[in-house]
């Protein structure tokens, strides 16, 4: 059977066609009025998408580059940082703080669960000298959403910053940066922002900018100060990925036109539809506090999760993600973010059911599809 290729993993994600086309435009010089006008528009619209009045810095790197920038610009070697570890990406924060020699405290949360804000509050009471709490908007490895708003209520009353890795969530999963008192939100281009990998972002609050002046860690390419100063001149300190920025401008145009409330709501409905479909097939969702941008489905007992994931690809043309580390083979992760729509989700649900049936675990695909459609029709 011939199937169209569908990229439904939680990043990289499918690229908006207009964005692909515009990135094929002839190159222009980055120190020109023409490009400055593009950057001005991009910096402006990034604020809308990050739901902030603060500047959003732009780096030419993958998302992790902006994570590293946050650590290098905010932390000190003689002051502790607090890292929330509830999966692969929370762990990455700790790997970066340790690489920079920052004394690192951790709150370990079992995979599949979200951090309890009370644990963070307790920790900060004991260690008010903590520079920043590093956490994750959408913990992509477990498809869990941490309670960012509640964490912001805690840190905003202290001298500690709240730094959120929003790489897989931003532009889909609700994130109200200023209203939720988030000091730094880091994002990457290849997930809900609908363009290829290669750009990273960090919104920076006044509290964070102030703190960045006190940091004693080395930085050069990723200096917040240099990037921040260049925003005022509608530019970046070094040559940015010009073609990706054309693509970004196109994607941001579309997002601003749709509006962030509408975008958050659309993803919320997609998440609910997917979970309803999964449950109606008699399956379970791995995440206790699921994100809206991707769904982690438990692989039923007796089914080889590796084989299931492979079937998606080889039989149905759909790329999804499996589990990582100790949950490898135990979950499949299906994204519904950015340039993906409900019919992509429906295809993924059908493939999930067909794959399971093929592997000997019978499920009612019709019931799954009906439940998902019902949620969409109610929207
Ligand atoms: C994808 C992802 C990253 C990794 O970003 P890179 O662009 O590969 O550096 C970090 N954090 C989260 C939550 C992600 O989903």
C-alpha cells in the first residue's frame, strides 16, 4: 500500500509550505536596511508569540544553545541553581549547569508526573540564595506539562528566577510568559513554530536581565547582553541564519494573524481529541498531567513497543517517537503541534490501532476515531 509520508514526531515537525518557499529566496546581506526591517518585524512578532512585553533574543543554534545561554548568562559558580528533573529534558538542564560548574540542586520527579510546586517552595525557603529554578513547559520525553503558572507565583515573590525550557511547547502549549511571571522562556524553531531546526530563542524579563549582570560564567557567542543590545539596532551580533529568518517571519505572520488564544485553544482541542481517541480504544495515556502538543500512549503489555513504532514508519509512512531510557519500548509519542492538524491525528490514531491489531493486540479503531471526531465536532 502507498502512504504519504507524515512526520508526527515531537520535533522536527512538518514545515509550513509558505515558509519553505520563502527560505529559497536569494540570499541578502545581513547588514542592510532590508534585513534590518525583517529583523524588526521578527523581534516584534516574537513578543506576541511568547506572550511577553520583554525582548526575545534570537540565536542561530538548536534549542539547546538557548538553554546553554540561559545557564551561562544567569548563574554563578558560588550560588546554587535548582533543576526540576522529570525526564530527559529536565536532566539536560542539570547537565548544562554542571558543565558550567554551577552548584546544582535537583528535585527528581518520577517520569510521567509533574513537579509539585510545594516542593519547589520548600526548597527555595531553605535556600533563598538559589539563582534560578530550571524547568520545562512540555517535558517532551514524557509528554508532561509542569505547572508553570504555579511555579511563577512562588518565584515571583523571591529573588530567584524562573527559567522554562519551552522548546517543544512554545507556540502550541499555553504559555503566558508575563502573566505567569516566567523570567526566561527558551524555545527552538523546529517544533510548534513550524519551521526547520536552526534557530533558538530566549525571552528575558527585567529581573533576568538584572541578574545576568551578576553572573560570573564565561560566555561569548551566547551573551545575553550582546544580543539584547543588538535588538535595539534591529539586528543580531553575528551573522544569523538569514534563510531561516525569512521562514520565521512567514510563520510568525501566520501565528500573529491566528492569535495566541486561538492557537492555544486549537492545541488544547487536538490534545483532548487524541487522548479521547486513545482511551476509547481501551489504551492508556502515560502522562499524569498531559501536554496538549503531544500524546504519550502506553504500549499494552505483551506488545513490543519498538516493533509498534517501526510499523508506523514502514507500514503507514508515519514517523512517531518511542520512549527514551528506562521507558524505551514502553510508550509511543505522537505529536499534534505546529503545522499538524486533526486529520494527521486521525491518521496516527488509525495507524496506532492498525499496528496494534497487526501485533496481536485487538483494539476498536472505529471507537477511537469516533471519540476523537466527537471532540472536534464539539469544538
Ligand atoms: C527538542 C527539545 C529540546 C532539544 O532541542 P534541540 O533543538 O535538539 O537542541 C530541548 N528541550 C525540549 C523540551 C525539547 O522538546
